[in-house]
C-alpha cells in the first residue's frame, strides 16, 4: 500500500509534471478555464466536468441587458491509446432580456449555446520516454530547475462535430444542424508548478457563424491542493467578437475530485460581460498500468526503482565512510 507521505508527494508533483504521461495519479481537469489541455485523461478513465454559471451582459448601443443562468459540462474518456480521448462538451443557458429604452419590454429564452462531440489526439510530447526528466522523489531542487526543453510544447489536435438546434437564439440566423470544429492545443509544463496552454480554434466551419478564436491559459499550483489560473479568450467572427478575461482557482479535494471557481469579464460595452462560475470535476478511474518487461506493473516498477535508489544512497554513504577512515 502506498504510504501517506508518498501519496501527498505524488499530488504535489502532479501539478508540475502531469505532462510526462497521459495518466496521472490525480485528476487532470480542463476546468476552471475553457481551454483544452494537450493531454488526455488516460486510458479507461471516465471523467465528468461541469458546473453552473451566472452571467450579466449589457449592450450600450442596443439598450438591452441579459441576465443568464446556465451550466457547462463535459464527459471525457480515454480510449484505446494513451494519446486518444473522446469527449462530449456542451453549454445550456437560460436568459432573461430587458430592453432599457422601453417600458416593461422583456423576453426570455433558453437553449444549448454549444453541443459538440469530438476526439483529441496527442501528436507530440517532448518528454515522452525521457528518463532524465521524470520527477525526482528525493530532490526538490532537481524538480524545480529550469530546462530549455520546457520551451518545447506538447501538441494535440482535435476534430469535432457541433450540433445546433433550429431557431437557436444563441447562434446566427440560419445556423442549424451539424458543423465541424477543429482545434490545435499546445501545452508547456514548466518547473515550479507553472503550466501554459494555448488553443487555436476554428468553429462552426462553413456556416454564417464561423468563429476563429484563440485561448491562452496560465496555471500555477500554490500548494499540493490549491492552484490559480488566468486566461484570455479572443473570439473573432461576423456574428460576435470579444476578448474575455478570466481569473480563478481550483481545490483538489482528493485524487479523483476537484472543485473550482472563476470570474469572467471584458473591457468593452457592446456588450459588457461579467460572469461567475462554480464547478467540479470527478473521475471514475479504471486505468490499469501496462506490465513492463519483467512482468511487473508500472507501480511495482516505480517501487523497485525507489528501493534501488535508497540502496544506492546507503552504499554511497558506506563508501564515503570507508574512504574517510582510510585517510586517517
């Protein structure tokens, strides 16, 4: 059984080194931001992410104010290979609209803002099969030193299919049915618990609402349980354009459960945006480590290496003691 000390250490290292393999000892969530990491949840892992949000939008030129409540959700599954993940993502919103230049002119509507089924595949991992860059369980300094290799990002590609219901109030007129979505995700895992993710997205391709957006997300682990993030989402299309800014944090309740919150705002008034979100991520972990060459599991191999390292350290200390005695 893994000792409590080892368990806590693995949690601390996971925020910094979760890019070294697809499966991690603790949950690896895309929340509380809206970007997708380059890495999957791991084979045979089912993960649920979601939560409610509250949103206020005021448009100074159209004299309208929207107050909305909604929920976003994602179901992620690691399928067949460590690099592959399939996911279903969506957002459902209910809005009350008030026109401020008239008396008692209100409107209410609700629908899916987004509903997308897709697949993500990691095409490049700079730390794959790199023994020298694995976490050092005995040296804090070794784990936090800068390496030039950190500047090379992991890269994943995503292909998905949107579904937009007819007469959807959250999409441009005439946008309905199936449309493709493509995404490129890059991720840098720096020492000291810093993670930088970039997403480049082309959404609803071939429709009157063909958005291009890019998302920049910077995350920092503060302790073994706490992490904070900052994010910029830039959206450009004929239907809607904006630059949304987010700040928030996440708390790791246990290795399979995370809580989070975030604040969203922008710097314009057509419309102005302010939102608050709460959320949670939970995984069902059916992952099994593959056996290594001698027939032991990866967990047993890790324990063997730790025992070997302790033995090497003891032998080194004994040798130094003998050398010291011989000089007297």
